[in-house]
């Protein structure tokens, strides 16, 4: 494949400015997308199922007779699973087993310690009650996303898992539904776009309100997730996929691809070859970019791994292409984009749990902490706080 790729060198004057210009992607710059997403959210909140049915007809090109036609049940998931050929069933099961095994290692437990004054302090881990999984389905079907979002939720102990997935022209993808069966999803709805996000965030007569929405989507889905955040939890605002490859020339080139035109448009539009002075500089550049996917296609990848600080997922060595992570390696493929790997992590069990602090004070500990709290509360001008602490000291003195 012949490509007209832009070429940059860290030795060139103005390299950093050129790189910044190439990387710039304002996720909030499309005011029209944000406006439409906001209008859809308001409409769903006002009209509920009626609005969902209208948007399904407009965007997915089919006319459900009523809201019940949007529902996807556990029986639907099981029927789709049974209807698959054996090879597809085995692939789903194998991928699910690996994803589950990986995420079992992320499970957190309650903990507690007792300090010198006999105070017992700790943390309580609680799974979310109900989560909504947004599974894209407008341009292609993504059974892998079903597994990558639902299985960490199940490992975390989430009480109820609800899936939304668009069904263009009313066609339900059997592999997506079968993946929902394998992953143990409780129920689903054949809706997508900003309207699905709004329905999950606020609830309708048919769709239950959830505590958190996770999963990737297009521009309208991303805009809707930003707008509903605060009323409901979200994972990340995922953008277009990114791959950064560090290579020293030892990795073989890939053969011609069947989707050459699509690949060419992507690489020529947003791709670049960057020449660095050495591999250390390449690592520093990777940390600056903080890519969604990072491949270490070099002779000694372990020599570089320790220096990588910012990346959603790191693929180490010649036998580990990014595609393995998309489907069956184990970690979730829902990853931070747009450089947000500087402060965000891949979707995991921890996204489906919350932490509560647990404080149990002893008589001696309460007296000491009350005296400290009184001073600090009065320093902040919060006399009621100070009096509440002081009352504990008085109560302790009286009991003694």
C-alpha cells in the first residue's frame, strides 16, 4: 500500500508545534452535535418512551409498534446463542473466560486497621446496583464490546446489568445478543444514540434508570454522556481509536489489507511517521501523547516498558498486536483516548464499585480527635461543628 504519510522528525525546528497541531482534537468543538444531543435528552426526559419510539424510527429506520418491541430479554439472548454455529460459540466462550480471569485479579476487598488509640478505620467496597452498557451498532456490530463491558461489571458484583444497542432497519445482530447471554446480561433494549444514553440516565416507563453508563459510542453518544454526567456516573468520553507504534525496524511490515481505502484515508488524514533520535526519546514522546493503544514493536520491548507512564493499553513484543487486546487477551478494550491516559484507566472492575469510609472511634480516640476537630472547626468559622465535637468531650468526661 502506497501512502502519502506526513513525516516528522524530532530534530526538525518546530517539531513540537507541528505535533501539537496534528494531535489537536477538540472533543467539544462541534456545537451542533452538543445542541442536538441536548435537545434529545430534554425530549426523552419529557416524553419518555414516545420519544424513544420516534427517534428509533428516524435514526434506525424501523417503526416499533410500542415500547415493548424495543425490549431484549434473557430468552432472546439465549436463543441467539443457541442459533450460532459451534465455532462462534466457542470463540465467545473462550474470550469470555479470558476476560473473566483477568478481571478477577482486579477485585477489591474491604479493609480495616486499628490505630494506637483503639480507633478502627477502614474502607467498605460496594458494587453498583444497576449499570447500563452502551454497545455501538450503527456502522458495525460489536459483540466484543458486550463482553468487555459486562464481564467486569459481573465480576464486581453489580446487581443488574442492562444493555442498549441500536438495531438499524430493525435487524438484531445474533452475535451481539449471544455475547449478552455469555456475559450474563439481564436485559436489553434495541435503542442507540443520545436517546439511549438519556433513557438510561433518567429512566422511562420501559427503561430503568441506572447508576452508571459505560461503553463507547459515536459523537452524539459522547456528547450525551458529557451532558448527563452528574445525574448518572459515566466511565470515559471515548473518541476515535488511536494506535501508536514504537519500532526499531526489526518488526516485519504487514501485508496488503482488504480495506486499503479506509486504512489509507485514516492514516493520511490523522497518521504520521515520527523519527526520533533514539528509543528513549520515543518513550518520552509516547508519554507525551498518552495513546489509547501503544505497541512496543522493538527487539527488546522490556527495556522500554518500565519507562512508559501514560498509555491505555501496552502491547509488548512481536506476538502481541493490538487486535489481540480488542477481542480475547483479557483486559477490557474500553480505553482512554485523546491523551486522557495521563489521568484515566481502562474500564475495569473498579469502575463498577464504590468505596465507603468506615470510622469507629474508641473513647480515648474520640477525645483526642474531638479536641483537634474543635480547633479546626472554629478556625473555619463553623461553630456548630465545634460544639458537636465538644459535646463528645463533655459526654466522655461525664461518663468517666
